[in-house]
C-alpha cells in the first residue's frame, strides 16, 4: 500500500515481537506516514524455539529470533521507504544488521527511573541535544549490551553503545516529528492487530 507520500518523504517503521505463552513469538511491522496513518502492515506466523536451540544459542537466541528470523523477514516484505525503524524490544535492535535504515529502541514512558536507570531530560527541539547517558537496561550477565540513551522531544530512545553518532542522524530524520509524535503509541496498534488476526483465524 505504499504511495508517493511514503516515497517522497519517507514513513516511520515500527517493529515489535509478541511472546505468546502457547503459540510462541509473533512479529509485527507497521509503517506509518508522517500523519500517523498506516501505509503497510505485516505480521509473521508464530515461531517457537525448541529446547536444543535454547541450549545451543544461549544468550544469543533472543537477538537471533527477534532480529534475524522475525525482523529481517518482516522488513523484506515492506515496499515503503522509511526514515527510521523503531522497536520496543531490545533484542530486535539486531535487525540493524540487515537494513541501512537506522533502528532505534523506544523506551517505555511507564518505566520509572531508578538509581541504575537515571532520568533522561527530553530535548525541547529535535536540534537541541538532551542529556545523554550510557546505562545497562537489562539484568546483568556476561555479554549484556550497554545502551546509549537520549531524549528527542517527547520520546526517550536508545541505541547500542558505540552508535552515539546515529542519534544525530535520527534527530535530523525525525525533525519536528520528535516533538509531536509519540513513538511508543504505534506498538499498541500492532499488538491489537495481531491479537485480532489470531482471533479471526480460530
């Protein structure tokens, strides 16, 4: 459903993965135009890793499933040009290995700041840099990724540590949208759409 608007200005992609206790992992990818209207939606059939995969892949299993197996498959179906791909799943950042479009983690507004996860001040404009910190967001274990966090407008975002320069590129691509666009909202649309599709298939 891509149109000239998406091609000329570029849309925003939103990628998430739902972990269903019975059915397994199901991914969804929604592309919106700058007004927040849908251009494309794709979802995957559920996949469930077996015990052997859990043992052999160890801590690399989740990024493999979320990024390579699910994320890459969804992005390959998309026809719309995108300025940015947002995800609310840290493991899905691994999809950045399979696309040239910047991939950023959208942090939940509901996550309360703690001593380990200090509050990030939002930037007043996309060009005005917010306070920037590096912090661990997951439970500590060997090889845990460290994330570089920054604020743009009303959004709290994160990138893998070492990708700090990409935050400037993201700010440029979002422009004024950083102030008006709640980047966490579209993920609820994806979840509801996947749940509706599951109900319809029963």
